[in-house]
């Protein structure tokens, strides 16, 4: 067969295998996230699930109305750049926006993005492992480990933590840069790192660190031609990515001046230790019983005994240059995951500003899972080579058996999902009112903010500006306002709302309790500078709407 025909045939075969792999990963996603596939209007009840939906909706709203004001979100009035108080998830927002503009409900779009994130992550890790090992079944295991480990389900409510699929592709591009000596792969590496940063800032920062170390390892024993091409490609990619990334990060720098940096003690609390690499999520079928005893949220990093065993086999000598580079990536990822308990993280915090804005170093565990998946694929490929002549039937079925075992180790279904509340009567009323600042009370403290995520989600039905807010960081001005509002019924509390420019005050009986609600209502009704506009029922209690009358 002529070479070109053979190459086309090989590409066609690889493409066919890829789509088979994608189908397998989609099936595992349906199973392991059950019943999400049939409950698209439901979420895991967590404050960040509401926050996710608000972020997606705000991005679509801002892009359709005033893109230049994207970061001036409708929360925490009168602060600026409030969309930068947490990750702006630009890639996820861009993917969601067309569907939201077409009228698809926000909870449905949110659920679909979560679903796609698992398939995307698994397929990307598969593509990397397939390039490295040349084996279909072994590469399926890499996708399983990267996409479905307990760490992922522990972050099921953190949408940006699930959008990690750019990582394997960036590593693959870097490897191909030094394998082929083509500058375009250097550009692609930088662009993929940029996409990862725009999907999840945490992951972007950690990925760039890992790619830098891998570049140093791959640099040795290369021809001058390959090195020149690598410099050209990576430089062009860095310039292109920097031209996009630096302006994007400016609102975050301004926001840090308001909300401050993450304290060292917070980073230490969320830095992993050795035992956390054996901790699964509490709802894990097999290992959840001891999760709380040895771990806490953000530090449940177990890759499964099957994955770790196969990775150990894959790491056994002899290893080639590509495996050495991946081993370096794994070691750096582990060191980043253990944060201030490891080497150099404190120095990074001292000298690189962006590290002082990261709360949880343990989130670098997603990169640890990537390299464990890669080495597990190598390990399975070695086992298959050994079994090929001795037990060919077992060789063929070994990846499927290990994949089933991994699914069992990772199983947490059925996920605890609840329907997203519909538009509230007060939100419907606000949608028909003239522009004005809104306060929904009682306002929470900086510690207890259980209602605020629902408030900002409900704002997607009216898009009035709120003094309320929820995000990864909170401005002190909001906390001070909440302290003043907590004194209601009082002149101090009402004056604080007026000074903030509030026009509409929404009072929730369910949050106050009947007695406190009645006291606030009686105080408001007795005033000439407030007008009661409506009283609603939220299905459990009353909600009263007031308007501050102009002087």
C-alpha cells in the first residue's frame, strides 16, 4: 500500500477509535453522574451551583447588552469589577451564551456544561495517552482516571474545576513540539494554556508551571534546529496569549485591592498532605466511609487503587524521555498540590502576585490525576505486551476489566440533586419596575451567606443591581452594610440602605422568622419615606416589597 494511502487509513482508524472512546466516556458520564442526564433542571444543592448559573447568565446578558462592562456585574453595589471577585469562566460563558440567548433555561445549560466537561476531559486525556502508548484500551483508562476520580465529584458544584480538558491537549502539544520540531506546536501549547486559564484560573496557573518544567526536561539532548523552533513557537504563543491574558487579568488586580489577598493560613489549610491522596469523597460507594476521618473538602485526592497500581507499573524502568518529562510534570503537580507543605510554594506566594490570590493549592490535584492517568496507560500497555504471547484473551479484556473496576472505585451515584427553584414572585415584580438598586433583606454576615447565592440567581430574571452578592471573595463594604442592616428595625439600618442608593427593599419572612419579619414590616409601614408596593408568597412565607420614596 502506498505511504499516503497507509497514512490516510491510519488516520481514519484513529478517528474511528476516538469516536468510540467518546461514546464510552459519554456512557460513563451518564452512569457516574446519574440522574443528572434525566434531571437537567436540577443541581447539587450548594451555594456555588447557584453562583455558576448566575455567572453564565451574567456573561450572556453583558455580552448582549454592553460587553465593555462585563466585569461590572450587578452584585455588591457600589463596588466595581465585581465579576472579578471570582473566576469569570469566560470559556464556559462563551459556550453557554448562544443557548441562553435562544431561551434555553439556565439550569439546563448549566447541567449540559457539567456533562460535557466530563466527556471533554476524558477524551483529551485519551488523546494524550493514545499518542504516548499507541493503545486504545490503555488510553481509555487514562481518560477514566482524569475525568471521573473522586476529586472531580468533590468539586461537582465548582464548574470551573471540572473544565480541565485543555490540560492534556497542552501537554500533548508540548511533546509534539519537541518530537517534530514544528513551531506551530509551540504556539498551540501556549494557546491551549490560555484556554485553560480562561476556563479556570487555578488550573491555568498550575498548568503553566508544569509546562515550564517539562520544557526544561525536554530541552536536553535536542538538536539546535528543534530548539530554535521551540523558542520561536513558544515565544509567538506567549506573545499572542499574553496580549489576551494581561488585559483580562487587570480587573482581578483591581479587585484584589478591594477584597485583599488570600491569607497564608488559608493556603495552608487548603494544602494537601500524604493522607489526602488516599481520601475519596464522602458519598463514594467503596471508600466514602472514612473520608471525613482523614480529609476535608478540597483535599480528597484519591486516584483509586487500580489507577495507582497501573501507574506504578508504568513508572517502572526503563523509561524514555517522554516518560521522564511526564514524571517531572507529576512531581511538580504533587508539590503544587501540597502547597505550603512542599518546596517553594511559599516563595511563589512571596514573589508572584497571582499565587497570593489562590485559596486552595490542593486543586493542582487535577494535574496529578492527569499524569497518574498517563502512567496508568503506560502500565496497561506493558501488561498487554506481556500478556500478548501468554494469554492473548486476557490481554484483550484487561483494559475493559480495569475500566469497570475504576468505575466501581469512583462510583458515587445517584447524585443528590434537587430542582432549581423557579422565578420567584418578587423577581417577577422587580422585572417590571423602573431601574433602581435592590436590597434583599435580611443581609447575611461575611460568615453566613446561605441565602445570597439564591438572591443573585433570582436577579437573572430582572437584572436589577443588587447591594447583595456572593462570590469567591467579599468586599468589606458589603459586610459593613450587612452589619448596619442587621440592626433593623432601626434608623441606622434604614439610613445605611438609603446611603447605598437602594430604591427597592425586598423583605423575606422565611429568612427573618415571623416575629422579626413583623417588627421590620411594622417599622417600614409606619414611615412616610417608604411605600409598600406588594406582598407575595414564596410558597413557605411572605415576601414584602417596598420602594424608597424620593425626598
